[in-house]
């Protein structure tokens, strides 16, 4: 099989808990690019916060906001804001239960609170810099959102808002009771399919690496889906392969399994 495209999640896949990446990760990316493969970052993070990392790694394209926005060669391939009415229903549930929300647009991060210690910690862990307080004028521009400080027994209230959404727990050191809100029709997998269609690559010629439940659709739509060794255990059933952890050169070792790196 000739592989043509590689999709990489960031947190827990490219980046280790200390926000660094292994030299083997960069080496692996360079080696597959020398073979003509296109490399895409595919993350839940907002893209305006990951461009520096992408430039360091020399990636060719980006999928962000858990699949709500994708760009390649200055062409916007996906741009799917959340329905404003639905977003405001999530906001009402959060307000009722004293939860917090971080919302992401194409150029900023909007917080329901900037002073709450839980929110400050979230911002530090995910290195969010372009932060503002949430205002109503951006309600129609929200591409994705994270629910903060939500006890597991209260998470179902959000799932009851709309059947087109599900919650994906964020499992990162220093973060607890936090969920990404994922749309069943707008997610990493759907974005990957649109990117592949645009560049004329068959799904069997694509590879993806991830570690969270927000990666499950992505791992299912490509020919070679790898779950990192540090993945949410529920993810393994959605992946064709299991590689080593992010602390143990998981991307490099997975690509080596396919004889793509030396």
C-alpha cells in the first residue's frame, strides 16, 4: 500500500504532558514527508493556538475544533459553527449548575469566567493565550466548546439538550470533570473525509494517530488507525492498531510498524 496522508492529534499524541514532543516524532514526520506524504494536525484545539506548533513540525494542513474547521493551502474545506440556539441551551444548563464553558471561534477563545481558578488552570494546561470573556455577539460564531467543572452525574443534562451531540471526556494531567462537546455530524472523522476528497486520496491510503474518544471517528475512517498506548481505554476498540505511549515514541513506533520510518 502506498500511503499518502497522515493525520495527527496533538495532546497525548504529538505532545507529552509537559507540552514537549519527542525528537523521534519530528523525525518521523520528516521521513514520511520525504516519501511524499501530506501531514495534517487534527485536534480539538482552536487552530489560532496551534499554528506555531504546526510550523515547527512543518505540517501541510490543519483540522481543528474537533473537526468543525479545516484548512489546506489557504483553502477552507470545513467551516461549521454550532447552531446558535443549541449553543445557548448548553449555556443555560451551565449557568443553572454553576459550570463553566470555554468557547472557540476562528480567532479567539471565549470564557464564561476568566477569574475562576479552574478556568485559569484549563487555560494554562492547554496553553490558551487569546482569551476573552464570552459576549452575546459571538454566539453565532462558536465552532466548538469545552464544558468545565462538570461532575459526571450532571453531564447527562447536556446530552439531553440535543441528540446530535455527545460528550468526550478530556483526559489530560491536571484536568478533571471536563468534556469536549462533539457533534455526531461534525467531528474529526467527517473532516478527514472532506480533506481526503479534496486532495484526491482514498481513505485506505491515510493513517491517523489519536488518544481520546474525540479521535474515534478519525481512526475509523482511515486505512490505518493507531491508538496511542496512553489512550482512553475505550478508544482501543475503534483503532486498527495500538502503538506505544506518547512518552515512548508512539507515532514513530506506529509508522515503523508500517515500514514507513527507519
